[in-house]
């Protein structure tokens, strides 16, 4: 049997507490499965926390404290782990972005800009520059690189996350970039769709009222070893929701939105046609 790799607790705050969690669990003689028994989480989820790959949710921290008899240690430290910043990402988005890496399914609604995981470098840079026009180039580069790194979600052929995104048709016509840049952005979305890594749907501009008429960006994430989450975001804030009743209501609203959108194949054709229009200069008018 191969030797188990030790955890370097100095790598990060999550790794520090993950190593402590493993030590405490093994000191009690419990397996990963025994430690999560009675919670909503799976053994693989706890294993990833021990390796510093995931941060511990508050409810799981309380459960672990009870099972291991650690007198609230992990519950008290849970906030410290959550505060550990991920370089280049907004603090309010950290829980949602971390969950994105482990989700089995992701359903997203974007009414105004393309989702971060689908953005090209030019598109990402234009958005950051518009928000912070006087920010030093080096700081913008860090944020751009952090966002582009999220695209690895589509490059791991061994782990096929089912990603479904509904985009408002107005986004195809909004020239965030010069024509060539917009064509490149649309081509990226279409290429991922043709590769079956993304299922895009377009909500027509004249679809009328829909469940998310007054809502901003939304993600619904499901997991094989944890309860589902909803993440909503506005300009300078974001909220992660895990209440089962609320998540269920968002799920139903998203299903209604999906029913109002164009089918995936028709949506891909519309995206590709918009890209061609930009290449041919038709969008200038």
C-alpha cells in the first residue's frame, strides 16, 4: 500500500485546520465515514477538508465538534478558515467559487454579462477596467488570472461537471468589446457548447416577464456528497444560501426560466450567428 501523503499545515489556513482535523479524528479511532455519520455530508467531502482543499461549513464544524468531543474547537475556528482570502477573488464570492470546483451540476442565469467561467481574457479585462479604471495594472492582472483559472472546470475530462447556463439575448448584442473581441467571446461559448461541455440557452429579448425578471446573476449547485447551494450576486455583494426550502424554490423558478428560453441547439445557432455578425461588421449598426 502506498504511503499516505502528509498534509503541510503551513500552506494555508484551510490546510492548517485540515491537518488538525485529521489528527483529532484519527486520535479517536474514527474513519471518515464514521465521522460524518448523522450529517448531510459524505466521507469524500470531509477528506477534502482534511487535505485543505475545501473549507468547512459551519454546520459540519458543529457536527465534527460533537462527534470528536473537541469542545467547539472547529466551530470557533470555522470563521477563521472562511476569512482566509483566495487571491484575486472577492471575499463575498469565496464560498460560491470554492463550491463550483466540486459541483456535479451547475445551473446559472446571467442577464447582463457572460459568466466568469466562460469569459475570454479580453472580455474579463474590459469588465475589471470598467469597474476600476484607475487600478494598477498588476492588481488587475491578478484578478484576471484568477477568473480565467476557473475555466479549468471544462478541461478536466475525467470530471464532467454538468454546466447549464441561460443567457439573456441582449448580451449577444451588447458590444462590451470591439467586434473582433465580441466574436471571440461568442465563439468561446459556442465552442464549449459544441464540445458538450456547456449547455447554453438564450432567453429571447421579447420573452416577456419571467421568474428572474428582477434578479441578478444566480447559480444553483448540486453535489454528490453535500447539500445543494444557491449563490446570487450583484455589483459589490454576493450571498450563498443553503436553506433546503429556499434552494427548492430557486430550483423551481429556474426550471420555469429554462422552459421560457430557446432550446439548446437553437440557442447555439443564435450565438454563432451573432459571432458572424460581429465578424462581418453588422453589429456596428
